[in-house]
C-alpha cells in the first residue's frame, strides 16, 4: 500500500469484493519551511507529514539511540549489532503519533533505505570472498565446513518432523527454515573475527576457511529447497526453467563480466588506483544486477552476492570498492537496516503462537546445539586444544545481520508468521550477544608466544648462526635494514639467517594471506606482492653469500593483527631478534618525511608479545649508507652502546659486540653511572651481573667511556657532546626503569616504545645524523 494512502472495501456488480485505494497527491516530500508551518495549527503533526524530513529525523533518532545503547553495552562485550536491533525493539513500542512517527507507513521508506544498504553489504561481502580458499584449505577444513551445516540440518528436520508429523517438509517451509537455522554465514563470522581482532590467528584462519565452505553449502541447499518447492507447486517444467536461468546468470557473470573486470585490473599500472570510469561501471553493474536477479528468477540477494564474488579481490578494483563504499554502507545503511529488523519484533506475538511456530523454535534450538557439538568435536579430534576447540565452536554458531535479514525478508513476504519471526529474533540476538563474550574468555592467541627458551642475541654464541627477522612497511624500510646489515658485515664464522617479512595492509578481501617467496607459493591475485623487496634482498644475499642467507615472506593482513604474522614467523623459525622500523622518518632538515600511527601500534604490540628480543630501528637524518666505510680494512664505521644497566642494556652490548666482529667497525661502550650511586634501583644480582659483563667486555672493545652523571639534564648534555662521533648508536629500551641518570626526562618522553634515552636521542634537540637501534631483551611472561 502506498504511503499516505487509505483503503476501503466495496462490492462489485458480480458480487466480488473490491478494494478501493485512495492516494494523496502530490506526495509531501520536502517541507515548505518552518515559517509556513508555524502559521498552521497542529504544527508538529504537519511537520511529520513530509517524508523527507521525517526520514532524516528517524535516521538521527536511530543513530543517537544506537550509540547510547552501545556505549552502555560495549563494556559487557556485546557487539554493536545487538544495540542496533535493540534500538528497533525500543522504537517499535513508541506510538505512531510520537515525534519520530514509527508507524507502518512511515517505516516503509526507512526500511527501503536500509534494505538497499543491506544489498550493498552482500555485494561487498562477495567482493571480499576468495573462492580459491575452498580448495587451498585442505580436506579436513572442507569436511569441517560441510558437516557443520549438513549434520545440524538432519537433526533439525528430524526434530520438526517428530514434533509436527503432518505435511511435506518442502511444502510447509520446514526444509527452507531448517537450512536457515543450520547454515553458516561467511560475512557474519568475518565480522565477528575482525571485531575480536583474531582474524589472523590460527583459530581465525580455520574459522574463515570453514565458514566459506559452509556458506557455499548453505547457498546450494537454499537454492535446492526453493527449486523443490517450485517443482511441487508449479511442476518440473518451471523448475527446469529456473535452473536454466540461474545457470545463465552465473555464466554471464563469471564468463562475461569477470573477464571484463580482470581486463580493467590488468590495464591498471602497478600500485596505481583503478580508473574512475571502471569503478563506476562496476557500481552500475551492481545496480543492474538487482533487476536482472528478478528477471532470472533468483533470490534478490543472490545476484549482487554472486556479482561480488566475480570481482577480482584485492587491489586495485576490490580494494577501491571496499575503501569507498564500505564506510558509507556499514556506517549509515546497515545500522538503519538492523534497526528496522528490530522494528518488526513484537513480544505479544509469542503469547498466541501456534504449534507450528513452537516446533520451529525447538528445531532451531536443536540445530544450534548440534552445530555447536559438531564444531567442537571435529577440531578436538584433530588434536586442537579443548579451549581453542570450544572457541571455534562458538565462532561457527554465531549469528548476525545475515540471519536476521533472512527472517525479515521471509516475514515481509508472508513466508513465516510473526510468532516465528519473534522466536528467531530472540535466538539471533541472544547468540550474537553471548558468542563474542565467550570467545574472548576462551581464546587468547598470544598465549602460544610464551617461550620458556632463551631466544636472545646474548644467548647466541658468536660462532653460531643468528636468526633475525626484518619487517618492511614502505620501500624506504628496505634500504634502512639493508644498510644496517651491510654495516655489520657478518664474517663467515658469525653467520646470519635473515627472514624478511613484508607487511601489506589487507584491502579488498576478507581472508589474510601469507606468502613464502622462497618456496614460490603464488597468490590467487594476478598482481605480484613484494617484487621489489624480493629483488633487493636477494641481491644482498648474493653479495654476502658466504655469511648471510635470506628468505622473503609477505603477510597481507589487517594492521590490528599483523603482530600475529610476525610472532608466528618468529616462533616457527626460532628467531632470536626482530628488527622493527620506527613509525617516523625525517628529512635531512629535521622535518617529518613519513609517519604512520598504525605502525607505532604494531611496534607496541610486538614489544609486549614477541617470543624473542626486539629492536626498533630509527633512521637518522643522514642515511646510514652514506656513513659506511669505503674500504673494509679501514675502521671508519663507529658503533656506540649506551649502558646504564639491566637486561635490555646487556642485549644491546651483545648486539654491538656481534656487529663489531667486522674489521671495519669500532665499538665504544658509553657507561653512564649515577654519581655516588645515588638512587640506584637495580637489584643486587643485576648490579653484580652489570659489573661482571663490563669486566668481561672492557678488554674486547675499542673504547670504553665512563661518565658519572647526577640527573637527566646532565645526561642529555653529555650525550649531545659525544653522539655525533658515531654512525650507529645502540641503547636498551629499559621500559619503566627509574634511574637518577634519567630523572627529569621521563615527563618529556614522547614515545615509550623507544625508551627515555632513545626518545632523547631521536628528538629535535639532537642533530641526529646517526641511526638508533633501541633493544628490548626477550620478556619472560607468566602463562
């Protein structure tokens, strides 16, 4: 019925019942202005007659109510989806003559806006999906994803048939509903893992792979149930027509539109953005797919979803679609849609629910329980720890926006009754609220990084191979790390095994990638990753073939979980030292060249969770390469280690000693002592170890400088007078260490990740023609 319409019934000449519909013309969309309305009586009611103004007001109310609820519920660990649906449930109880006028007619426009956003969401979900993951995941993951859908489906149908023996399961919609209860939604599980920040964890990767398989199985079963019902109602001929049209649609998308989009990607220069014309053509194809979905007798959501899966994922096309459309869709349209789903809920319907609705609710609960059991038992039988298996089981049964949208569409099309919809809304919202809380309590991916073996530079003998990891974010990091390695020039009897990890932000796809370039494992994308990084480090390996071995890896993942890739590689390779680039670079005049706060957040995560020692490399105003000696026989590369005491400083000395093995390098120890030992806070055993290390090292370094200082300003003054004599300065991080040598400097420390001394030496008060390496020794954390 049209908005602003009214209806009445009359009897025709043949006795049939006719419905008369009255429409108001012209439709009121834009208000004439406040001045005009103020002259009328019943001003507020007149104001709400204009659909445009009413829509804006409803959107504002939804936003305010949703954010208010989420600010209260997020402390309990509940996702924003729960707040959005609850906002709709609260608003549905408001009177239709209230300020927001949430009547059935006024909500129709709001629902149309939200539904359009959800269709966009399904299209973008298809863009993120990587179908190649289904055959890359392995047989166990494929079976896991398949069984978590089929087994609950069987038990659900058996339960409904047992409770409600009458009728065909296809004709009474039981099979279709059972598929919705038992199915797996890839977009929902991806959103859950992303929100919990475990997308890149071991459980996250298993869950994503199984969810992709389960989503495809659910899609096939849903189409099968629709076709069977069509066959029973309209005959086999209609079924064959529907199958033929569906296959034709898939053929056009996969073998006509996809090659065109791949041609667009191929003709886009490397690292360049997709042309605007190409971007808008894909958006136009999405718009047209909605109409063609109806013409090809497909469900309205399947057309955009299939088209999205045909879009080449990753940059430049997939990432451009996600980057430009997702903030608008997820931030505006999707909350409106979730709220309108909540507006359909009415608890009073459950009081008068019929037997069929009660049986369906029981079937949904049985499907949920069996799905959880299967999702727990299968990984547990594969030797996955019990807590991890429980977390994975909760992930696989998660419900969200996709499920509640399915029930809303069925409710609007009179496929399910109001009481069934109310039951399903309660189940979906309950599961969506409980699952994230339980997964957080059960699964902590950083636990596996607890390492009880010493993995430090100090514990590695000089004649043993030192295993290191160097992280790359931008091209400038390549030169910085290669220059540092060239400066150390490791001799044959002190080799280095260096693993390079190129970290790339995940864009335009849902599944993270980890690429081993040494084993030539290729990605599904037509575009290469890390080509320039591989070339540069392989050249470095050839130049130092007798003392250095290099392996290059690429990790494509969300910045919030990149630490997983670094720590996993460190664990698998028994790494002793990780080199991280500082998040800021300077020009020679001291102005900032590049800065990235996500890199800083990553560095802080690694310092907290790394299973080995960590160093942060701060590139000086002057390139380290310019300071390298021109002759290997001329000791012209000067390294200094600033020593105050403690484990981090021990690691700094061990690294400096390793670097100074080359004949072209000199090592100076600068020992800053507290005058008269005032305020010394080191434990007795640490002071003893400090003295023992200094006694042992003094005879094997080129220079030893001991300076007594009383406070931080005196330390700063002394260091300013000596640091410009060195090209590389190594300092311990000494996080939360209070010393008289640094007193008065703590409040001026801008970056805690590089410690007080590191922050001082990298500040604008120092000229900074040297490079800094801030070292933190492996932390022994409690399990």
